[in-house]
């Protein structure tokens, strides 16, 4: 009997989150590599803006946390309702220094937030825009990226389940994405 470790499954969801975010950003499909606690979605070979890079970077930890949250809470993630997103953002932020979040992803996003104050603009309780501190902006980014990504959780699941074996080619990622689009018209 061949069982797959929880770490490998978590990594597959993490990398699938990056792959789906790249697709949502209009980038070409690339191969997905999954190992024990380490993975990679190959670069698309095109220049992308720092906003897209931040979304793609956060999407890995968000997908990984969504998988764990769905298992722990026994919920099915089919939409990005506000309560689910807030729970997701809180769970991710509470685990920033834990194994669930790959540090290089968060460092990449923190770098964007630190270097470009326009990425830290939030609307305060007085409904006025202001530049937030990096940690506050990071929490806001996690929430908005989760809202952006969670409607596609079933696609993340399909890619993760296929990639858990270790490798999924760009053609296979594209095929899974196209099949998903056909079964989810208007998405």
C-alpha cells in the first residue's frame, strides 16, 4: 500500500494555489513539482507586475491553509464568503512563523509592501484611505487574495490531487484548467 504523507499533500495544495493564481493573472501554464515539504511552480518566462507577484506568492499559503481549514472544520470551500475569508486570513497570520507558510512567499510580499507604499493603502474606519503599516497591509492582502482565490478552490483541488505524485507538466496543468473551465461556465 502506497500512502501519501500529509506534508506532501499540503505542499501539493500550496503549489496548486500558486498555479491557479498564475492562471487567474493570465500567465501561461507551467509545470508543478511537489516533494516532501518542498515544491515549485515553474516561472512563466514573462515579466509580471509586483501586484500580480504578491497575489501569486500569497496564493500558495492561502491554498495550503484552506485545505487544512476545510479538513479541520469539515467544510466545503465553494465560495469566498466574508466569514470564511476572515477565518482564513486570521489562521494564516497566526501561522506566519509556522511550517504552513513558506517563508520565501511571505518575504516576497513583505518586500513589495515595504518598497511601494501605494500597495499599503487601506480604507480606515473613518472611510478615508491611508497608508497602513506593513503587517496591517499584509493582513489586508491575505484577505483580498483569499477572496480572489477561494472561488477556484475546486480547481486547486484538481491540480493538487494530480500533482501530489511529484510532477505535473505544463500541458497537464493546462488540460486540467480547461476541463475545469468547461465544467464551470462563466467562472
